[in-house]
């Protein structure tokens, strides 16, 4: 059965008479294999992607002003003997932005930001201090925004978990005047304490549910566990994964600062930093829809029309054992990737991590399923995933 | 630098649910007494030991607990130590059997670099030590990269390992053919999560291992001097091996195409024009995957012993 979510190239060509005319696009063996695979792909759970994918786009929608363009900036002085050099990192940010836009850093501001914008800087605080988004990079972004004229009160540093933000150093003390927002809390009972009493409100809902917009949700035909532990961690346990109100109601622009790390045979970088952070109730989605979530959640206008810039923090990288922190596989990479197109950026980062894994003699499975979600994003018009069409600029 | 990590160490452990459930021991070791304060002068326990039982592990390892459960995870004990602002953490994963512990260790160790001074099988460096003994897989974590703590980490690892009973050696590793085997590549598997880093043969538990059937794999050099992976899965009887073989053939991954088929074997090609060959012999399924040539093989024929693994699970 053909999944409605996947364009079948062979049938499309047949319908247009191209194959019949003997002018089939021959493509490459990999492309033909993907066509065959799509015909044989098992049915996956239904989602509500169809309800949003045709919503008209805006001038700010991804893939943005530079579809398929990824700028790589490397400076071995950024991280030396476990010490991060803020000036070097700031310089890398400047260099990357100039290479991406062809304009000076100051001139680039108006390409992305408008005077009244509320800008959310999406960091990754997991593995605080080891593999989390570096504060020095966030500092460089904040400095750019301020010098462009954006007041600090219009800047929000955000993630899904408030406590993780605090642990990673994203505090109001460190960033006075800037809001630090986690969409949810996860409550920790002391020995013998009843966890439900900590996280449930009088209605029997998670206390953090007030931070989520019940009118905007990613629906998937996947049941969620009903136990207290799951609810505490995921806020809701129905078939709806609600978007955070911060994302739907407050932010007008998002600057995405993911980190450079693997998750199994795939990666947890730009699209995952958005897809799994903007919504609650994600645990149920891992097994049946893992990477597709990274694409479909990003397709919602609350994300699609606001993510204007992706800067991947590869000052340190983690090539195995991810997505959680695993110091054994962390290394100094001293690299950042810049893109308006998160799908192109992720394809570049995926290939870079695979090469690192091979270099380190880690088992590598390059099955297409670990990048199918990126090609899916291209089919939805969200970005470029075809490596033949990606322009990687080493600046 | 250390202070920067202290909040993470503390909160990473505290952010999870603390569920201390004392249950009857099922496999595994129900209780573990961590090394006492002073295992090295000046090092003290910084708080009570945390225990994660069964599915509570998801709170500690959100993105990766499935592998541990597939291998037979029972419970995790986590103890932190500190001295003069520095911190180490000890994680002791009690598994259902020595085979389970070794299987997990081999998945996590990567290319082993054993540390002198630890008699048990181990690998590590200044940031982390992993080791295995009996039913236990242990980690000693240092969240800085400071070399100076390595001797203390070794002492902590040894102090923990001394508290774990020694068990019989795991024999499953010896079943692989010797000729052409690439040293250091052996892995144990018990389901799709352990197999995932090697090859994707289909959706879910396509080999029907159910977290109970054991297999072993390793990389080999073929007659063309190329590398492929050889896998042996040991079913309890020929009927289940045959059923798994049929299930695999009928549910083969969408990116694999059967190019040759016999009653008890088939060959497939993949999206990169590499090949795989699957055969069932008595109660054993033999697979050669990621082959560059269709006729890649180990030097000499591989003959399954036909001896089923006497226990499906541990």
C-alpha cells in the first residue's frame, strides 16, 4: 500500500507519460532503490501532517534565503586544552554569517530580524558543559542581535526542560534582561515522596500543561504510556503532542543552535533540536516515528515560518553514544555550520559524523532510513537534502 | 571547569525519577554496596546512592535504554564521590547474566584500550572507564578531561569490581570461525537494537530474537581482501530457526532485494549494490552482510555446529 506521505517517483513519472515516452529519469541506483523502497515501505502511524503541509508559506519560511547552502567554519583555536576562547568563537560566528550572507555581520541582521521581533534562541542543554550548546556561541548571537537594535527583553533563550537550561548555565544571572524559558518542569520526588503530588494540578493534569497550546498539536496515532513516570516527563499522554505556547504565541523568529552529535546511526542536530523540543508527549513517538517527527513537527508553521537561522555548535562533537552525553566519544571539533536550511545542514552534519565514526572504527550502518526524514523534508519543500544540490562552503 | 560540570552531575542524576524499589532479585543482584568513602584518601560519597530498576532506566538514559533492556537489564546503581570540588560518578549496571553484561560492554566499549591496573576486561581514559565482571557492566565517569583523576578512577573501578562476584567465562564468543576474523570486532546480539549498528534487515525484531535468542557476530576479511560481517544466531531448535528464516525473507527491509533464492538460503542486494547471504542450518541462522561481492565468504566453509544455545534467555 502506498503511503500517502511519500511521493512515488516512478508512479509520478508514469502518470506524466515520461516513462511511457522512454524518457525516464534514470537517476542513480540509489534513487531507484529508494523508489522501490517506498513501494514496499510498511505502513506507518497516521499523523496530522496533511493538515499543515499546504498552509501558505511566508517570506521567512524555511529553507530561507539560502536553500541548500551550508557554511562550515573551522578554527583550531576555539577550543584548546579544554578551554573555550570566546573571542575566537565570536570571530567564527562573524565569519560564518558573512560567508552565508555575503554581507557584513551588521548588514546581515536585517536579512533575518525585524525591529519588533521576539527572537527565541533554541539551545540544546543536554549534557551540560560537556556537549551542550556553548554559552560563548549564545553570547555571540545575543551580541549580534543587540547591535542590530533588538532589545534584550525581546530575546528568549529556550528549550523544553527548564531545569536543563539552568544546569547548562542559561540563567538570568548569566543573561540579565533576557528571558530563560523552559516549556516544562520535570519534578523530582525525594525518597518516599509521592511524585504525583508534585507534578499534578487539581485537575489531575501536569502542572506544566498551562505552558502548552492545546489548539496547536502534532497528532499521531500512537498510544502513550499512562504511568505517572511518563506523564511527569512528558506532560501529556494522549495522541496529541502540544506545541509550547512560547513557540505558537510569543516567538516571531527562532535561531536554532543545536549541537553536533549522533543518535544511534543518525544524528541529533538541527531538525531534532526543534522537532523534539517544541512539543510535549514525545516519548511515545520514538519507536514508530523517530526521525519523521524531526520533519513533520518542523513543517508546522509555528516552526517552519520562524526558524530563520541554524548555527550548529560543533566546537565539541560526539560521534557515538548519543544523544545523551558520553564523554568517551566526545572530541574537539572546533567547527560550526551555518545555514538557513536545517535539512541541508543536517545532511552535511550527518555525513560528517558518519565519516568520524568510520575514522574511529565505530560500527556504522548507513541505511537510508537514517536520512529518509531529510529527503522527506525536501519533498515537503522544507529544505534541500540531495547532496548533489547542497552547496557546502568551507569558509 | 569542574564547577561547570558539578551542576550537571548533580542534576542529571536528580532530574530523573528516584524510584527505589526493593524487589526480589530476578537474575541480577538486588543490592550493591558501593565503595565506601575513603576508597582513595579524601574522596567521599557526595550523596545517597541512586537505584533504577527495570523501566526506570528510561529516566536515566532517555535516548538509549532500549539496548540495555534488550540485553537483560535488571537494575542500575549510581554513586557519586567528591573531593575538593572534583567529582566522579560510578554506575553499576546489573544485568541478568554474564553474557548480558559482556554483550552490553562490547556494544559500549568501542575499540578497546585497556587500562593497566584493572584486571578485569576494561577500556577507558581520563573521561570514562568501562569494565565488565560477572553480571555487571560498570562505568566510572569523570566529567572533565583532566588526566590527573585517572589513577583515582582506576581505584574506584577496582573497588567496585571487587564487590562483584566472578562468574564463568562467556563461551559464546568462541563459536565464530577463526580464519579471516578481524580482532576486536566481536559483538553479541539479542535483538534489533544490538543489530542496528551493523545492518538493517527489516522492521523491528525481524530475526525474531525476542530479547532471548543469542547471536554473535564479527567482521571478516573475504577472499577479495574486503570486509564483511558474519552473524550467527542460535535458535533453540530447527523449527524456530526455520520460522525466523521465513519471517525474515517475507519481511525483508524495503531497501534489500532478493537476487537469488534456495529453499533454505537467499541472497539479497542492497541500495549500495552490496550483498547479503542468509542460510539456515539446523537451528542456526548464518548471515554474511555488507559484502562487496556476491560470493564473498570466509576462507573455508563455515559449518554451524548445529548445537542450539541451551538456554533461550538468562
